């Protein structure tokens, strides 16, 4: 049974901790590091700062249909945490003179797809992006000697671990109502989406990822391994109606 009271309390408790950590005055990026990571973190910062209006709308509509009043609030708090990541990266970038990005083609595509999707599809796209992001931020921490940036990466990975646990429980419950063959088809499509997304991210961020020890195969492998860890738990047998119970 999906415990909304647990997740609402979890995100409400975490909300006051979303404070921007100021970058120390002695924090520096070498010219080599700047060349390697500046464009890459600019793209990820842009992706993290989404207002989440489509996701929030889908969540509220889904919550209204299935009598889940907590869904809108949980989703709102979830989006705030993602925006906090964007703000923390922005703080780091401004402190080191790294230019902010206004647009990126991969970010634009993901946003357009999310706007056309329903609630479950939007969550599927989001959890795929978070899995790729989790592996990326671990690599970014290895691609720099800057203590502040490494701390930011570790904190973001810790947050993403919570997000992935929430999203995985939600998706398993939503998918648990389907016949086994249809559930298998949905999960195959999800793994394919994740593989494609990981491949695109590797191509766009290869300077960071290769420096951290990845090649295209290992990066995709680690993303797919995270999928198995997060989503290949025992199948949920709940129905969608169980989402409204707490």
C-alpha cells in the first residue's frame, strides 16, 4: 500500500533544509577544469530549474480523479527540491564566472515531451532523467578537485536517492494493476527510453564523463544498473485505488 502520509511528512520535513550554501571565497576552478565542466554543468543547471507546471497539473488532475489530495502537495514539494538543485548550481556557477544557459536542445525536447504526457508518463520521463542525473553527478564529483562542487554533487545524489525511492514506489503501484504482458511491454519501453537518454547525455557531456572514467558503454551500463536497483523490486500488487489510502 502506498503510504502518502509518509511521503508528505518526508518532503515537508525536508523543506526547511533547502538552503543555498554560499560558495567559499577561496573556491577556485582551474582553467582546465573550467574548460572541462562549464558547458556541462550549465546544461544540467538548466534542466534542474524547470518550474514543473505540467507535472504539477498532471498530479493535481490525477489526484482529483483518484481521491489523493496529498499528491499535489507532495509534487509541489518535490519540484521545489529540484529547483533548489538548480539554485545551488547557479550559485556555484556565478561565483566562478561560469555563464548560465538559457536553452539547450536536449532540455527543450524533454520539456516538450513532458507537457504532452499524462501523469504516469511524466513520472516515467522524470525518473529516467533522475537516474541519468544520479550517475552524472557522481562522475562530475570525480571530474573536479573543487571541494565545494564535490560537496554539491554528493548532496544532490543524496536528494536524488530519496526522489528515486519515491518515484519507484509510485510507478510500481501504478503499473501493478496491468496484466503481466502489458507491464513487461511498459517496462521494456522505459528501459529503452533510459538507454537512449543515457546515450545522448554521454555524447553531450563526454568531456566530463570520460575524464571520470566512463566510456559510452559503461555510462549506459551504470544507468541501466540503477534502473534495476530502483525499479526491479518485487512487483507491486496494489491497485490505483490503493494510492488513495494511507
